[in-house]
């Protein structure tokens, strides 16, 4: 579905239609500022852009629950949730953000219910709650039931409820449009709009906007084995980097401990909260050795490292589908969960195991291994979703630019996210960002007087001086499209020879890293445009193959554990091989409309851009904290690294202080 009319100027463009983007749209439209404006006869011009049909957004795959101290099953307190969030993030959490998250969590869940989300119920009709890893009562003393759930399909319920409310409120969607450029003014201090590609028609649109919100989700496709859907290629984060801004804490990538063996498909943490147990090759329930108080429901980074440790001790098991393969899994034992209860509380998990593993979890152990799941870092934002640039402890707000959800970093997750806090983050801070946008666009163009309402939301005359920036960006993107199509690859004659050259470079890069040196690109990939094009134009490469190889390289570098050598090897390959290949990619078809390879090329560019930032940030942090475990720096170092990394493209990593309020760092044990 495309807009009936594309406006020359929008008051707000929201990029992404998952929980964060839809919550932002509703937060904007339901805000007092917009209600007052409507009473004065003004109607905002808002557009929500999604590269998927909204109901296919990745929010729908969230299974286990959304955290809130409702206290429906046992007494709870938001202060306990606040403490658990800070501790779970290994004290890299900004505590002012964690307070907002915990304090407004019950209100957020209740509002979702009122919007139509059908939660599971207790016997007396309240919203049901279950245990989730790292959530405790009385500041860490005992596990608590805090996660509101809907069987194991809570994301599906929330996504559908939010989308239905947006439709009811007349939100206009541009579905299956891909945003290719974020346009800022020349000083990078304010947003001017975006450039978007309509996959149905092949048209490139220059969209001017007073405000833009990015809610594009995570970057799980950086890794080969991931719970993330194919579309989570870090687009919003990459757009920000390409616009000259920074990303925060990108070294922290969460690996979920229970991915179905070698597929990466998520088996919800709810399995363990309902009685599932992790066992090694001997049948031992090993988590008590690593987390005596919380066992299988310790924080996700703790459980993932425990699984890897068991495998390295020779206590791993093979995937039953490949009995002669590597023993790199452990067992998930669900046989102690009554079958009827399993069918009622875990229907999706049950179906997944039967369909993709051909096992019956009521009697069979299920092979699992850690899988890339969540990006803790992202676009740095304030509590109201405003994007900022950090420098020497200061925050320079980019006027009119906002972000929410997994692509953003309000630093409520720190170095490791607790289960149930992601949906909460997306809905709560998405709503806050929408309300902040409403206040912004209902101010007069002059910016004088918070209470005043402009005669019309959009004042094109006030933006004439900057319109060319968006139009120029759109022209550049049209030229890029034409280049990708006009130089389309129709022959594979030279494929074998050229790819063998790339493989030789990979070997050279690895050998150089082993020797402690840096391998340089071969002559065919130097900086001269002619030599690059001569080798590239005939190469029958494709973005899917490149993204697959990138995922394997990133997995070898950073999955659960890493060190300077693994990071350096991936950086060398990225610099000497991937960077030239991604620039050489061309479409195999000459039509722009419905050309999935064209959009995949942009996604491959985004992922390689992000991979560089993730590797550089990981290399710069010489400690182990939360999800980042460095075998060459095994201890947490608060003296030097109790700080957020701020990384821009082709710039040194900078550091910003963590906001500490009333919880100074302490030992993190479970």
C-alpha cells in the first residue's frame, strides 16, 4: 500500500512499523498537544514508512513476555525492577532511563491491554505473569513473576493491537518502501527529511519533514545464526552513520542461550520459566554451577557463556539431525512440563520444535545453542527520543531527529538486556518520542511559546532554504539506482576466477593477522576507480552470498566470546575483501520495480558499515562486561570503562559517562 498523495512536506515521518514505530504514531496522535491543535482546526501530516507490511514486523516474533511490576501474581515493586535492569546491564545502564522504564512499565502494559492486546489471565481475571531471567524480588533476593504474557505469542498480540489502533486513527502508511537516505542540514544539527524507494514502482521519493523518527529494529543479520528475521539489517543505524552521526555501545550484542540448534530459531525464555532445564551430555543440570541462586533463569549472557563453557569442556551434544557433526549444543529438557500445560502456555515453541527439529519435547530432549538475538547499542537518544551527538560529556541534540526501539540506545539495557524489557522499551519510549514530536510540531515555526499553536503545521516557506538538500540526495540515489541497474550482471563467465581471487585474499588476510601484520588489498581492489570497476563489473557476485559470508566472519569474531585476534581477523577481512565486494555489487535484473536484489544490495552496504563500527567498538573496550566477554580482558574495569562508547564511521571511538544516580557499581552475580 502506498500513499494516495505524496506530500511535499510532512510534519512527521516515522520509519518503521513495529512496536516502537506504531507506539510513536499513537503517542503523537493521542498527545494533548495534537488534541489541542485539532480543536483549533489543524491536522498534522504524518507518514509511517515500512519496508514490510506492518503486520510482518519483527515485533510479532517476540514470544515470552513484557516486564512490568503489576504485582498480579505476587507482590512486586517498580524499584525492584529498576534494580534488576541496572544489574542486568552490568551497571552500564543510564539509571535515569532505567527509572523511567520501571516506573511507567505497569501503565504501559495496562494501556496495551486497553488498546486490545489479549494477555493470558489468572484465575481471578488479572493479567497473568511469569518468571523471566534476572527479574527478582527485594533487590535480587529471589526470582519473581514479572513478565506479562499471552501464551508464547505476546509480540503478535501487541503488534496487531497497535496496528489496529493506528488504522482506527487514520495513520497513513507507505508499505514496502525502503528509506535509503537520512538528510540533515549542512552542520548536521537538524533533520531535513529522507529519501525513500518505492519497491512497487521503482520510484525514488524526496520527502521533506520537520521531524523524522527512526524505528527500524536491530541488526541481527550481522550474524549467520540469529533469531532475527531477514529484514533486520540495521538500516536505521546505518543511515545515521552515513549521515555523519554516532552510534552508542555497539559492542554489546546479546546472544540468546536457547536457539534451536543450527537454525537460530528462538525457543522462548518462557520455556525455562515454565520448568525447562538445560542439561549437558551427561544429563546434568549444569546451570546451578554458574548461577546458584537463579539457575536456568540467570541473565542471558551468563547462561550463554555457561553453555559455551560446557561445550569447551567436552560436554556438548550434536544436533540429532547431524549426529556426526560438531558437539556444539546442549540439551533443553522440557519433559518435566505437563503436556497439557505445555500446549496451553507454549504452543508456538511446541510447534517450532515439532516442525523444525522433528522432535516431541514431551519426551525428547531438544538441542539448543546460543544465537544472536538483540542489539543493546544503537542510535543515542534522550529520554524523549531525541537523537544526539556526544562529545566530551556533552550532548548536542540533532533538531527534529528522533529514534525508538531496538535501533536506538536510551541506554536502558546497558551491556545486557533482561528478557521482557525489549517490548517494554519499544512501547514505552516509542510513545514518549511520539508525544515529544507532537510538542515539537505544534510549536510555532519561530519556536517561541510552548503553548502556542501555529496556524498550519507545515510552513513550506520556512523550509525553502533547505529543500534542495533532500532533492539533491534524491537525485544522487536515482543515479545510484541507474548505475546498479544499467551495469547489471548477465554473465558468470568470470565468476570462478574472480571469486578465487577473493578467496585468496581471505587466506592472505588471515595469514597476515596470524603473523601480527595487516594485509593490504590486492591491486584489483585499490582506491583507483577504474581498476575497481574493471574487476567488479563482470563479477557475478550477489548480496546474499556476501551477507552470508559477513555473518560467518562476525560469528567467528564475536559470538559469545572474543579476543583481539578474532576481532583483528574480521576487521582485516572486512577491509580487504568485503568493502570492495560490496561496492562492486550490481543487480542481475535491469528493472527497478519489485527488484529484491536492488534493496538487498543496500542492506549489504548497511551491514558492512555496521560491522566495522561493531568491531571497532569491541576492539576499543579492554574489559569484559555483560554480553561482551573478552578472553584477553576477563574482568570488568570500572575505572577505565564505566562509560558508553560513541562510534562514528571512520572516526576514533569516543567515550561518554554513564548516568549513575543511586546505584553505584557492585559485583554482578546470580
